[in-house]
């Protein structure tokens, strides 16, 4: 390393091997935004004044539920999801609702102002109150934000932004990390709520460095099956509310519309009953949700397949081993297919017993009565363990017209329900009850 050009390298004595590398200093725009803060001091938690965090409604009940009540001034939200799933549609609807009472700005780096206006007209939004800035330069964006002084800013998307302080291309790790860090600093110091839209990788995770998710306050991810109009948003991280809360939307010609009763949407209860269908009262965050679990067991001449949609394949392998040992179900020569209706993904252990019941029903041809809900965690010894939220599951089942519960032991509060509650401790006992 040399401060000036030299024909011969002073280290290896080779000729004409030195290459010039330009080291960029932070731009004046970034320097202007850096502030000098006073030295911090140690305080006791008893000395800290607690104040209720103000919330700004987004105009969508489902989104407010996922966020924990609405937007927080100074909060930064990262929204990810597959292309075309509805990220830009949702953020544009939020901007339209926020703009009724507060100043809002929609920064688009992927589309022109005409394209955004076309989408807003198709969604029947008020074009007069939506302000759009087609810009990708971070310094120019901060200049516009400083003059307009909006309360809420949408960045669509973070992968299109670039800062003049760095030579890397937009979308690179350095640009994504540094641009997101500057947006977070601005939001915290000025009390502006910022919503950032992010791309996803082939594996389905949010693209960019992992530090991007650590920088923001809330990470929301879109879920939905191809060809389905159901969209689910899930809070994977939330500093201002509970994580794993979900919101359910239906994609219509007029945009995303919240579903007030998602349990009825996920249940396909028709006149024709068939083996392999079991209703499971799930809990997503603090929300009870009734979903239908389907299983199809079919004989195979080759290697048996285990295919899961909305359920963990490794968990399924464990449950099949439990059925083999404790129920005597020989499934080595059968294909097993599991599907959760509606495109929702089930990650809680309370789904073990419904999955086993659905597989048993499809294997034997026995129909599980449509008025029964099943839940419970199954251990390797065939025991059925208690799960959290028993009272919520029973209340939701009763509200939707079910009259019987087969599952793990529940608390005394839930036992006051008018429903028939069969609390079981073994998986074979559950199957015997479902035979009746």
C-alpha cells in the first residue's frame, strides 16, 4: 500500500504492479444528517417515565392487528413477500388511508409515477391526496422528505435505493445495509413512520443482509398460495406488539380487503363428507383460527412419498412412526399427502393429533364427523400432551357451530362450555373416540 503511484512495489520489488483504488469519504448529505448526541448516563428502571405509545391507524383492521394497533411514530416496518403477492397494493392503500388525516409520501423506485397512478385509479383511491416521489437516490429522497415533512413514508423498494457515498450498485449488500441504516436513523430522530418494501430470495426469505431485519422494528411477511386470492400477513418480529400475529386478506379487483371471520373462510364444510378431513382449532399469535386439515393415503408400488403443504415434513415423519408403533398403522407401502386448506402454514405442535386423525381416517375410510374439532400435541410415547390456549380453541369452535372437542386436557374454565369435551391422554384413546 502506497500513498502515491510508484513504478516498483516497495514490498515485493515487482514493477508496474500497483493499482489505484479510490477511497470514498462520506458525502456531505450523510454528514449533515449525522448528529452529535449528549453522553448517556446510567439510570434505574424505576426512574424511567413510561408513556403510552401513540398509534396511527392504517385504515385496515387486519394490518392494525398484525402491527399491534397501528403505526408507531418513529417505527420502521419491513414488508417482504413473493413478487405480485400484494406488497405495493397494501402500502398504497395504507398511504391513501393515512393521507386523510396526516401527511404521507410514497417513494417508488421500481415504477414510474404514471404506473402508480394507474394502480391507484384501479383501486379507486383518492388521487388528489396521494403524493408520489419516483426517486432512487437516497440523498435526493432525504432532501424531499426534509422539505415536505411527511408523517409516514413508504419506500418501494429498498433494493432500488443507492447512496452516493458508496460505489456499489443498487441492491448490493453495502447499499441495502447502509441505506436502511440511514432510514432508521432518520425515523428515530424525526418521529417519522417508515414502511420499507423488500424483495425475497428463491428460498422465500427477505433478500439482503440479515442485519436488515435486525435494524427495523417490525418484520411482516406475506403468505399465499399461487392461484388463491387469500393473502396472510404474519409479523415475524415486532418491537411494539406480539410476534406471530396474523392478518387475513382477500385479493379482489378493488385491492386487498380484510377478512373479519377467517375461520369460516378456511373451512370447506359442504354436504359431502369424505375420509381424511379433520377440523383443527389453531392459534396464530393471540388469534384462534379454525382450519381444515386434509390427508390422502394411497397405496404405491415404489418408494412411498410424503408430501406436505402447510405442514412440516419432518414432523410428519415422526407422527407416522408414532402411528406405526402405537396404532399399528403400517404405512410403509403407502404415499401420504397432507394439505392445510386455504394456504395457511401450521407450525404449532397442537396440530399433531389432527394430522394423525386425518391420516387414520383416509387409511381406514372412516369419516370423522363434521361437528368435531381435534387438537393436541403427540409425544413419541403415544401420549397426548396439553397445549396452550385450550379455552380460546373451544370458544372459537363453539362460535362456528361445532358441538364436540376431542383433544388434550383443558383447564376448568374451558370445561364450563356447553360443548361435549373429550379430554384424552393417549393417541389410541383419541382414535377410539373418533370411531364412534
